C-alpha cells in the first residue's frame, strides 16, 4: 500500500477484469536502455499511467524527449519510438511526437505542427518528418549548444528553419542518421550488424584476461558500478576503468586516450575511447548509467552474452554519433546563415 494505492482492492479489480496481453510494451527507461513494461490503464497499479499519452504510441510515431531546462548544461535530447519514462531525461522528460491523435475516440492522426510550421513546409514542398529530423540534427550539433549556451539554460531551444528545400533535406538526412543511432531497436549495418566499419571495429571488444574461454563467471558484473540505495533505488558506483593510450591498431579519430572497462577481475571491454565513455544524453553518462543497473548484486545473475554484446554495440553507436559532429556543426552553421525569418507584418 501507499497513500494512493490499495494493493488488495487493486488486485481484486484487475483479477476480475483480466490481464491485457497487448499492453506489454517496450519502454525507454533511460537513454540506450529499453526494457519491457506492463501498461495498465485502470487503477494505480502503474503509478502515473499518463492515459492521454499511451494512445499516441503508434508504429509510425517517433518522439523527442527533452526538458525545458536541465540541471547542468544543455544536453542533446533522447529520440525514441518507445513508451518513454519520465526520467528518460534526468530533470523530467517532456515527449514531443511527430504525429498526434487529436481525438481519443477516433483512429485519426495528424502531424504535430503549428500553423506557421505547416505553412513553411508547404512553401518548401516538404513534410513533417523532414522538419522533425532537422530539429534532431540541430539539437545534436555541438556548435548549436555552444552558440546558444546562455539561452538554453533558461528556456526551450529555438531552432533555425532552413529557407530552402535543399538545405532542409540535407539537415533531415543527418537527423535521420542520429535517430537511427539512438534507437537500439534499429539494427545498423557496419555498427551492430555485419562487418563493422573499420574505425569502429576495435571499440569495446569483450576480452577475457589471459585469453581464457568465456564462461558465465566472466559475465558477472562485480566491478562496483552500482548498488542498492535507500528504498532499493539503484545508486551509481565508481566502478573500475583503466586509462591507457591507444595502440596503433585501435586509434580512431576519437581523442587521445582510451579505457578498458571492467566487468570483474577476469573480463573487460577493451578500448572504450574517452569521448565515448564520457558521452552524455539527457543528463546521464550513458555507458556508466547502463552498467549501474546491471551490477551482479542487483541482477542476482551474470549478464547474458547478448547483454555483454549490447554494451559493445552501444559504444559503437556512440562513437558513430561523435564522428558525425563535424558534419552536424557544418549543417547548423549553414542553416543559421540561410535561415527563414518570419515577417512581423
């Protein structure tokens, strides 16, 4: 029981009504950390069920998760196709969809656009997905964050709108790449599928000390990345990661040093470049946050082989995001220089 939750009454109501199999859905719990959740529309079984939100989750929809202000400096938004947790952003996520269902009793969806945005897209003969992904590209450009650092501490981002179709579509393509890299449900050739791109191939390789055969014991995460705090809340730990220079075979254009990130004394992920390890999204240090929830004392089991491989794929996705930054900055500068300015008349 809690102040708003009577467990016996809730159980009786839900047993009588029955289980809703279709409401087991994917859930974006933290950046790069999708899980499963049972979304219950009745009672307080799910504490804050956001009844107006769940019907908007259709296959074609995609969401920007952002906060008006963050506790620290501005961080790029999370992009997801899944049901998003409020804490997908550390300050509290607001979810902005590409499409919206204005009438809950009808199966009709429309682009989630203002009248001004609709008119601008009509002038350029483009559509809502193009604008959505342009926004993603701008918000992930480091130069945009630098140029607008003061304003971003105070309010929502202001996005320059390209004045030409050509510029908008070029920005859109970069945004689509960002969205795909951020979506762990989307397999990416050269990153999570097939032969890896040469600059990514040696990143975050699962390595056993002394080249011993991999066993479940090697997959116990016991390096101190997380522990249970008050009320069972997962708290991050210091963990163990060793800094070292790149080898000649490893060195991609990603900083001057790399880390070997430990699962335990006998196994580690080899070569996680410093910018990849330090990468933040939504206010979280992504890889360290992911590890904190999977410490052996919290899971009470080793990682599966797929989970250990997921860390490698996340590191490669993040490396690919970082390698896009020069193109994102160039795109932002071009959009800012050629942006559409609305008349005050």
